[in-house]
């Protein structure tokens, strides 16, 4: 049985037989085992998500046969969050990024606010209107404000984010750890 990305499993989905050669892959929930040859030819794999159904022992064995370029292994302790709502996921396809006039970067068709480049932080100033339809603001989205303003010899101003009611998840540390910080106002 194959998933939508080309990962092949035994018919009961309990064992991964082969992983597709993509940057980021989530092993299907319910999978408990991984074949030793599952990652042969996976030279693009950088991030691998392990489902809560996989034991720590299986995860330890995985380390022996993962490609060297796999830099991040995430073991979930509960069912996966829908990808668009995951505030932790910083892995994305470059082609999927949309940037607005300020340099605020979105993925998943504009439904996920990923981050703001440090120099774009200055263009934003003291307030920013998150567009309607955005569902997620990722961890550390505006955290580079402090760095950007320090480069200009200034203190980062307090930031007010006007967010739509569509917001379902907001990450940690979105305003950074130093500076003035900010607040989120949910609009109708």
C-alpha cells in the first residue's frame, strides 16, 4: 500500500517498507516498525516525523540506517496536528512560500504565517494586519525584530498584530525574548 507521497507500507500500515525521496516526510500514524532498507536512495530527506505509535526502541534503531543528511527527527507523543496548523514545523517547500509587501512569509496558500525576515521587521513598524484566512502563526514568527532594530541602533517597538477570527493556533515566542514585545488583537 502506498501513501500520497509514495511511501510504501505493508497492507496493514504497521510497517514502512520504503520512504519517498522528499525533504520532509511524516511516517503514517499507526506505523510501528520500519524496514532496514526503507531509506535507501533518500538523499533529499532532511526531516522525518515519527508517529506516536512508534516506540522509542524503533526510533533508536532508525538512527542506524537513516541517511546522513537527515538532520531533524521529530517523535510525536500524540496524533499529528494537521500540517497547516503545526506551529513548530519550520520545514516547507521553497516553492510554497508567498511573501506580502512587507516581506512576511506565508505557506500553505497563505493560511500559515511562517516568519518575517529581519529587515522586513522594520518596514512593518508598530502594527501589522494578518490577512483574513490565516489559520496559524508559527513559533518565533516576529522574533527577529530585536536583531533588525539593533542593527539600526534602535529598540524594537511594541508590535500590535491584528489577527482574523480564523486563527486556530499561535506559536510560542512570536515577538522574541527581548525588546518591547507585542500583543495580538483578534478582529471580527
